[in-house]
C-alpha cells in the first residue's frame, strides 16, 4: 500500500456481491462498476456471499430466458489486475455447492513470470469478516 | 379446487417460499421460477424444506428449466421429486389448476 497514482493514494475497495444473477440487476451492475473502477488502479477485492456465489457458478446458459449471459466477463477481470475474488464457504455449503461448481477463474502473476494462478479464494465466514474490517471503501450490490 | 403457486424469490433472500409452503393443500402445485429455482438445488438447506413439504403436505413441486440453466443448475442436481418443466409445461400447469397464486 501507499504507492501513489495520479491524483491520490491507493485505497482498498471491496465490492460486496450478495445477489444471484438475472433475477435482479444487482449482479450485472456490480460487474459494470468493477470494470469501470479497474481504470482507476485501486486495490480491488470482490466478495461473494449469500446468493452472490451463484454469479460465478459454472455452466450458466441463458438462451432460455432471453437475457445476456455475463458470466464470461468474469474471465476478463484478471487482465485488469482484479484477481482477489473471495467466496464464502458457508454460503456455498448452505446452497449445496462446492468450489468445483465455480468457474475456474485465473490471472497471470507478473511478479512470478506470468504464471497462471487461481483468482478465487474460498474463505470462512470469520475470514470474510476480517477481510471487511481491512477495507477503506465497501460497495454493496 | 387446486392452486398453482409460483415463487420467484430465492429462499435465502425472502420468506416467499416458506410462506407459500405453509399455505398449500394436497394436490396443489408449486412452481419455482427466476431466482426461486435456487431453492431446488440438491444438498441445500432450502432443498430440505422442499423435500419435507412434498412428504408432509403432498404438494407437487416444479422448477422452470430455463431459469435453472441460467443459474447453472443441471436437472440431475435437483432435489429428488422436483420436476423440471419448460414454458409449455408452465402453461399446462396454469390451465390444469383452478387458480394461479404468485408469491412475489
């Protein structure tokens, strides 16, 4: 932390995602804002709790409901240096889901010879609470 | 008299499903649509409530396939006894029952 960019210091931003995709517009709006915010070179983390874990589930097929499937866009986040996607284990468990049901999202680590590494980090509810305490700004969707 | 109940909210988001299941009678049908299909995933706490409702109140429970697919829920991951249907099946259920009650 503390590295300066044009016009100010870097802050820690957490985008808190609690809604399933498609039933409401929250999930899509969050992703749009995250992509816009990526241009400002802040320290960005995404949290997926409650029904928000469904946003990054594998195998989404929206042809039957006539809506755009925006889940492939999550694959692009790594290219914008957004590679901290925290998923709460308790939220997965309650919904009968496991980490294997999630999309295999990765990023290339420029500090490690561009090695491909997983962006998703499954954490406990307690760890998620600690993560929230560690932020400067929390944006809820 | 039989009713087709539709639930379009996740059981983790609102109490629509719980309230609906508390107001059904044997022979009624419950159709999960939109975010409501999240409750039908096998191994989930909401799915246990669906299984209990089918066993105890004798309601039939359905989930709309297109909404399941959008949320990455394959048919083989549905709670046992919950039937996946398409839009035509939705129309059939609406026609077969005397009334449609939406739990918004």
